[in-house]
C-alpha cells in the first residue's frame, strides 16, 4: 500500500479493493487512509462519499425516487443513522448520540447503536424525564419538525411532555 501513490498527483483517490467506504488520498507520494462517515460509500467518479450500502457497495439513489420530501427510511447498515428523502435525493442523517432510529414512528429514541436494540421503557423514562424540563425554544405549527439548518427531526416541548405522560406515567 505504501507505493500506491508514487508518481500520482496530490489529491488522487485510490479506493480500497475490499471496502467501498475506505480509500487512500495521495499527498506527496504518500497514501493517507480515509473512511467515509457511517452510511456513506465512496463514489469513485466524483471522489465524494455518498449514501450507500457498505455491504453491497450499492448507492441509495433510487430509494428516494417518488417518495415525498421528509420521508425517513432505515439505513441498510446502521441503526444510528437513517436516510431522509428531499427532492428525491437521499441524504444520511445521524441520530443524536446514544439514540437509534425507531422506524415505525420515524423518530430517534434512546438505544444501543451497536446492538440496534431500544432501551427499555423504564430506562427511557428515567433518562428522558431528567432532560424534559429543558426549554425548547423552537416553535412551529406541527408536532414534529425538521430543523432546516441540520435536517434533524425534533419535537416541541409540548409533544415531548405528552409522550412522556403517555409512556412514563402510565407504567
């Protein structure tokens, strides 16, 4: 691997033969190893990491065709990231730290990212009620929204309180 960049221009990308999310970037004849972020694989023609399945090395471009904007899809490899469709283009969005996607309600909830298991209701209630009193200054007309700056879904404080009342106080 040490000689793969000899004679190559700075910035040349060399895909790893056995991994579609790893590549070497040449700098002064020296290969520097890079990894695409979770949920993305290297698109050789553009040199960019794009949403894809690292097991099959297939891009997720078709997953959002004819899907409404805001559609949330499970990522094929990771539960702590998900696919969000906007203008029929797939983008990878990360759940907050310590949370995983719950596909049936299209919301990130507390869970174990590497095991892809949800925390128990008791644990969710224990940790969520500690944070529920923090004011959420964002407001909008609907119960669940997408932060336009980060494309991250969030809920209003009122909806969080309602969910906590339903889940936690009925135990």
